[in-house]
């Protein structure tokens, strides 16, 4: 169940990156636009490679981040077990309080 | 005149790269296609950065290569002066003989 939510988030994020590339191609006919697209994809590849880490020890942080960024919802994690779900909810609350206080 | 031919080749090559990216997007809806496009753009960026070198000392080699690859024709270099044009033609002949003998 965790794997399903993880794969779903990755798929959604890849589709959003693809849509952005298509939009960049449409928006500008300048010959250097392909290098701007290359810069954009380099940045996204670094970020997604770093973000999508399926090691058990970091997984609750990964899921909290994916929820926070809107790639999945808490409902997508329904099969994860109550302990893990509570930990993720606590992380999200902590993150929100942190935003309010900063 | 040399600059015009050089810029023309660069523009044509960038447009061909863009067309290839558009074709790759159309050809495959797989989520990992964006990373294949990123690999392709990384390769092309390395190659074009290395190829498009406007230093006077290397320019006849650059032009011979651009003609050989079909990005410009000998006619595009008409304003370059007879000496340089002859040198480029000699390079192209040499390249063709080399291909025949290899």
C-alpha cells in the first residue's frame, strides 16, 4: 500500500514535469528555449532523485513531504497502518506550526 | 559573412533538436520519457558546446564539420574569401577520401 502511494506521487510529479516542458515549448519559439528546458529538467531530476527515497528509515519523512507538496493526500496512505499514519500526521502538524512561527 | 553562416548552422541545429524533443514527447507517454529527453538534451548540449567554437584558429575546421553534417552548404560561405573557402574544400575532400579508405 505504501508502495502504491509512493509510485502514484512519482507518476503525478513526472506528469507535471512533462506538462511544464510542453508548456515551455509552446510558450517560446526562441532557439535557446531547448537549453532552458534542459536546465529545468536537470533541476527536476536532481530534486526527484533526492526526494524519492524508498528506504524504510526515511519513508515517513518522504510521505510527509509528498503530502505537503500536494502529490498525495493522507487518504492515499490509508493502508499504511495506524502507527505510521500518526507519525506522518504529527510531522505535518509540526511542519505547519513551524511555518506559522517562522 | 562567416558569422552569419555560423549562426545559421546553430539555429538549424537547435531547431532540429527541438523537433526531436517534440517527436519524443509524441512518441511515448511513459512517465520516464522526460528523463530520456533529459539524457538526449544533455548529450546534444555537450556536443554543440564543443562543436560551436568561433575562435579564428579553429573556424575552418568548424565550418568543414558543419558542411559535412549538412547544417550549411558551401554556398552559405560565399562571403568568406577565396583562401578560406579553398582550405575548407580541401578539408572536406580529405575527409571524404578518408572515409573511402577506411
